[in-house]
C-alpha cells in the first residue's frame, strides 16, 4: 500500500529550504519510490511549495519537478490533502505560522531555532501537545556520518571515560564589498533574529545532549568582528548581530565541552566542522563525514623543546574509521524518520520540546555574555 502524505513546505525558496529540505530530501525520497515501512508499505510525499515570491516559486517548481506551488498559505492550510506543515522561514515568522497550522490540524515539522525565545518555544510545544498533533524539529547534525561514527565509538567504549569535547565550526563569510557573501544578510542583523549564538548554540545543545551528556551550564562570549557588510541589493549595512561565539559547557558526567563558532575564521583543519573527543583510553576527531581515532597504545610521548624541529608527525598515529554502513544525507534521514512517525507512529524524540532546549541554551549563552559569567541550565 502507498500512503500519500501531503506536505506544506513553507519558506523553501531560502538556501537551506531549497538545498537540504527540498532537493536533497523530499525530491530524493520521491525519486527512490518513497519511504519503505517494515510491513512493506511505502510513504510517498506530496509537497506543495509555499513562499512570498511567485517568480522564485515558479523557478523552484521547474528545478525540483514539484508542480504544486502557491503564495496563498491560508488556502493550503485549509486543504485536507496536506497533513504536514513544514516551516523553513526566518525564525521570527515561525511561531504564528506554526500556531495557524496546529489550529488547522496539521502535524508540525520545522527548522531550528523553533522560536525567538524559550517561552514561545515552550508555548508551541504545549499547543502541539494539547492538539494531539505530531511534531518535530530539525536536528540534522545527529545524522552526519562523522558524528554517527563518534556515537558508535562511544557505544563500544572506545574512549573509556570521556574527559572533554572540543568543537571548531565555521569559515570566512565574505563581506560582499568585492566578493559576494555566501550567507544571507539577515544573519548579521539582530533586529532580524540573526546572530551566530542563536543559530549555532541550538545545534550544539542537541549534539551534546544526545551524544555526550546533558548540558548543565554555559559560559559564552560573543563578538561582532565585522562591522559592515553588503546585502543582496548591493547596499552596505551595519552588522548588529554577533558573528562569532566562544562557548564552554559543563556536561553531566564532569565532561567539559568547548565550541568555537565563527563566520570570520579561515579554515585550516579537516572540515568546516570538527569535533575532537578525548578520553582515558583514546581520542577521536570527526568532521562532517570522516572520523579519525588514536588509541592509548598509539599515543606518542612528546617532550617540549622549542629549540629543535618537531621530530613527531602528530598526524601519523591516527587511523581513519572505515565505512561500516551506508549513510545518507542527514536531513533526508530525519525526514524519513518523521514521515514514519506520522504514518506508522514510529518513535521520534526530536520534538518541539527538544527544540525549545536549543533556544534555551542560546538564550543562556546570550545571558552569560551579557553578565560575563557562568549560567546554569535549568530543566525545562
């Protein structure tokens, strides 16, 4: 049996909505013949593209092969063919649209951050729970091949006692004066809900909570390193949001984590995101796809001597984790899990409350920056 599932995809003309959610997830799921269930049934997505710019929607419709599109969100909200509402709009537009979708009886799946503040995020969770609609939040990095390999290492006790986690994320985002910027201008305007703390600490919350241990406290400093950029219309504008964040986290189990997140850094590391885990038995460094390990028995014994050329090649003692299972696009994997949750009631713990935890950590990070102090993370 084929279960056709109508999906309202709002905000997919943006970078993430187009590339990850539409082209690399929903379109690919359709191409592969849907999502197969354990009983042999298949789930086939039936999307409608929604946005404010009809020309962009028409172009995206041709590119994706998805024929249905509209600028009239109200009309598709009332259409019973569509049982899922997906939101990839800018953060400030999300809450009202989600509330409208819940009132229309739609299941909810949305990008992070789920709201501009924790109170609104929890309100959305409560509204979804009371209405009895299924709901989920994008937490894509949990299915990155590199981080899945890290999770496997933890499950097999490779590290022994985990001591620390170090994350390096980011790259140079061009200002736009000579080379065009590769990120949207709203990211750098606080008044438009921009800022890297709000963006990335939501990610680090679910990564840390799900892989290493619950976040108990945060110490964070932000910065607006680049003061002026050029927008999509070629006009200079003043940057009012943080473009770098330096955050330390206390996790359960006495693990210390530190993540540097920056749109003003040049990359000289394995990938745009690297996560190093150090434990009593071994260490690992994961990128987006690859993971390298060094066991206790392979650990070199350096001696500090700045007066000679370093005799140890520190890369030599690391081994690449082999490909032990196929790993698909992270966004697509979570989309398939959410569709199974809606149709077959399979488990999906990454709900609106999990999304609210991400918003909470971002808020506490901003509070820590303002106070120049450690801030505890209470249970929601």
